[in-house]
C-alpha cells in the first residue's frame, strides 16, 4: 500500500518536477489573490483605482514568468561561467543604489528605472548564490580541510554586508549570511569552525542593534509590543489582531478589517497577516505547507545532483532552497511576533516586481538542474537499451 502511494507521488518519468511546479504556481496564484484583496482600499485612496496594485502585480507575475522561461533555457555550464561576473554585478548594484537609489522610509533599496524600480538586494542574493556555488565546485576539498578556503567566502560576504548596512537592509543581511553558512555546512565544512564565526556574527549583531536608538526600540517593542501599541509596536499589534480575527476558517476572502488602513504594508511585508485573517488557520497552514514543499523539492533536487557528482548544481539548489526557506520563515515569524520587525517580502506572495522576478528565476534554476538530470538519465537508459539490443542481435 505504501509502495503504491510512493509510486503515485513520484515524479519519475515526468518531463519535470511536478510538485515543485505545483508549489510555485500555487504560491503565485495565492499571492496575486491576496495582494488584490489586501490592497484595494489603499489603492483606491492613493490612485482612485482599487485594482491599481493588483494590475501591477499581475504584470509583475507575467513578466517574472517570462524571465523564468528564459532562465530555464540557459545551460548550467553557462550559469557557472557567469559566476564571477554576477558577483561583480551584485556589488555594482549595491553601490549604485546608494548613489542614485530612491529613499523610502529611511532606506535606500530601490534603483529607479522610470517604469520600474529594481531592489538591488534581491538581485544580489541570486548573484552571490551562483558565485558561491561555483566557488564550492572549485574548492570543495580545500573548504573541508583548510581554514583559508573556509574563510575566503566571508571576505566576499563582508563586502555585501557593508554595502547592505549603508542602505540599510538588515533582513537581506540575515538571509544572505544564513544562506552562505548553510551552504558551507552542507558542503561538509567542519562544524567546529562555525563556532568562531557565530561568536563574531552575534557580537556584530549586538553592536549594530545598540548603535542606533530605533533598532534597539524595535527589539524592545518586539518583546512586548502591547506596551507600545500606538508607537513602535503598532505594526506588530495590528498584525496579531489580524491573526486573532482569522480563527480557524477566517473572515472570508476580501473581508479583512485590518487592511482598512489599520495594518501598514498590508499588501507587501505583512500580506501573510491579511491572509490569516481572511483564510484563517487553515489557509495560513496551507501556505506554510506550500513553502515547505517548495524547499523540500529544491533540497531533494540538490541532493540528487550531489549524488551524481554535480557539485555546482547541488550547491546552487541548496543555496536557492535555503534562501526561500529563510526568507519565508523570517517574514512569517515577523508577522506572528516571533522575530523583530524586518522589511522582508514573502517570496512569490508579496507585492513587488524585483522579489517576484528573482524568485521565479531561482525556481527556473531548480527546474533546469532537474531537467538536465532527467535528460542525462534518459540518455543513459537509451544507451543501455541500445547495448542490450546489440548483444541480443549477436
């Protein structure tokens, strides 16, 4: 019985990983619906058109899907060759946003290009993952053995971190740093080496937290948001009220009360709170399960690539899966009060063209790795059958 279900759920023999594609398309569809629901009131207030943000998000989804189709057609060898160039591109974008970027809510994170704004940190994540996967491909034995090879990636990371601090974008720092350390751990680097790194990271985090009053205020308000519910804790308390209203099955799609100018950033950083209010615990858990499925399939594809000896493909999949998992966890944890407030989008769900485009390209890379492995398997099976047929004829 168990074997039959395992065979039914398997994607063996299919053209692509159907579960990965199902999770991605489901999250995109749910995201479009929830952005539409969460943004109607603020869109009507700002533009007079209640579907302004919905239309723009729909355009972003279609454009991101097109970028994903382009990315999935590029061979992995080409992506690996582009690694150093992408690393420089990420640094250039992070510098450019400091020079010509638009300042919003005290942060410079977007490069204006007329009809669209590019969030530099989102592109930088992908650039760093591709470069680091190539680095591990070239220096995997040294990373496992030598301190020098283990620490060199942190020099590159430090450049990114410094530039992100100037924006500032601390959420991106946490995601990128966690992703890189996760890739090193999966590469087989000795566990003891992470102790020193963690001491330095925690020390730097404490210094950053106490160096600016508003950062310390965020942490203290996170510990007890109701004590400052009309000032520093306002956003979190409104999100918690949304979760409380949702109960098991929610108020119904479009019936959120918190989106009526109570919850700031309802269609961007806190769209999950509106989703929980309208679709309830069942809807919220369903979305979490979709993210879990997406991350699991990405890690599984990476593991299969590693077993084949395709180190670049494996660590590319690991890095992408870790970014999806970390960013989704942080966004949901912030919405539910488990972590201090961070300006971090929910991948494939929140409003934002840059996040959607980069997320779709990342999924396309996972599908490309899976497609190349399936093509290799088919070629191997065809060669084996040809040899067997030739032996039979003899």
